[in-house]
């Protein structure tokens, strides 16, 4: 009888295949053995990576706690400083605090850079530092914002007032846009300087909801809410709004608007609440910087250099000062905290067709209205 030819290729004496219990079953099992080996390596690498990340986080925390005892959130040592103008070696600091983008009640910036928008927590943190640090003699609030959330805008306004209560002058510099909540922030400052082409004003309040019950009817979809009271879902888009519900929302808007008007009247000595409310100043329209100057909404027209000179003079440090801005210092621990940034909000100014509007339902805003 003839010998049957084996399908298994010849194997040298030192071949690893012979060490595998399944070697007699051919090359497929040979590959399977190595597959198990590589899978084990992959599991090991994942475990090693997790341990390494935790170790780096712990080392970073230790490093931060020991490298600089003064590096607390309430000290200049906790920030990176960007020099803008003046004398590098001066101890008299003018701090520039930017309010750029839509104002929201957000967290701190991520360690990789600023989140889109003006996070009230970050801005208020820098203003608290300005009020406390003896080296900071004055503040420029650099505004390029169409406004934002009512509470967030008021938080920044109150923080500015606190800096002024410490005897430190604060000047607002309006750049491209300082409307609605952006203007609310500005009136907290001792003096307002606007670019001639600044878009400002828009004194008013808006809350927005969407009605999609007609769409639901077309596609055969309906909502079935269970509420503790008849007004719990008064902004629901799944049904028409009753006259009583509209009255409740309108009264709320009116109260917030009255507060806005009173804040403006308090911040602008030449204007009274009566001159603002019910007139073109307070009906929600926008103005150029030149028009705002004529109406008494700003003190002067100018540029950053004008704001710098003015606030230095007000602080009595015109002969010796440096202008800086602050950035959060990068650290491994801040990286691993996974701080969340608020989702961006795009706003459409009247007459601007390039930016779409997006407001969160149920929140009250000091923003130009979309039409």
C-alpha cells in the first residue's frame, strides 16, 4: 500500500510550530496560536496604558501642588501672561479681560485652548483676581459679543462692580459687537469707549420656543406629557400656547427687561430709565458706535490705545505700566479632568444673513432677535 502524502509542510527541528500542541493539525492552528499570543499582548498594552495615565495624573497633581505654593486660582502665578503693551519690567499691571463670543454660564477653558464663547466662570475668575491682586491697578474689559444668557451677563457685570469697589478703574472697550448682554456688561464699567463702527445697543430680552405640533399631525406623531401642574410645560412645542401661558412668559420677559433698563440707567448717569424704556434707545434696535455716542450710550469713540491711555491715567500710572492678558496654564491634571465646554451658539444680527441663530429653548437671553 502506498504511503499517504501529508498536507503539512516539512518542519525544521527548531520550528516553533512543533512546540504548539495543535501543530499536527496544520498551519491554521499554527496561526491560531500566534493570534492568542498577540491578543494577550494587546490586553497587556491596554492595562499598561491605563496604569500609565493614572500615574501621570498623580505625578502632575503632585507637581502642581509643590512647584509653586503661590499658584492658586486667585494669584497671577496660576496663569500664563501675554504681554500687550507698556514697560515689560513694570509692577503696575493693567489687565485686559476679553468678553468674546456669546456669553454663557460655562466652565473653565480646556487645557488645549479657549472654548468658543464667553464663559462667565472664566471671566469672573479673572475679574476676582483683578480685585484681589495688588499688582493689578486697572482693568480693560475688551468686548466683542452680541450678548447671551441673562444670568451669565449679570455675573460678569457684578464682578466688574466688585473690581471698582476696590478702587480700581475699569474701562470697557467695544470692538466689533457689544450688543444686548454685551452692552449690559459694558455699563458696569466706569467708562465706555467704542469703535466708531461698533454694533451696540439692542437693549432687550428674548426667550424663544419652536412650535412643531402641525408637523406632528402631518406625520402622525403626538406627545403625551404627564405634569404636576398645568403650567409645567408652558413652552411645549407639541401644542398651541394658551393666552394665559403667553401672558406668563411676557410678564417674565418684561420683569427682566425692566431690570436691564435700570442697570443701564444706573451705569449711564446722563440717561434715566424713562429715557431708555419705550424709546428707540430701549426698543431693541442696534446702533453704530457714532450713534451710541450721540445718544449717551458710550463716553467716547476710540481704539485700544485710547482705552489703554485712559485707564492708565485714571489709575494714576500713566508714566509706568504694562498691559497684559491671561491664559490658563496647561497641566496634565487639567487635561485629565475632562472639563466640558458649552456647546457653541451662533447668533444672527439684524441684517446679517451669514450667521444662523440658535437659542436654547426655555432660557432667557439678552441677544439681538432673529426675524
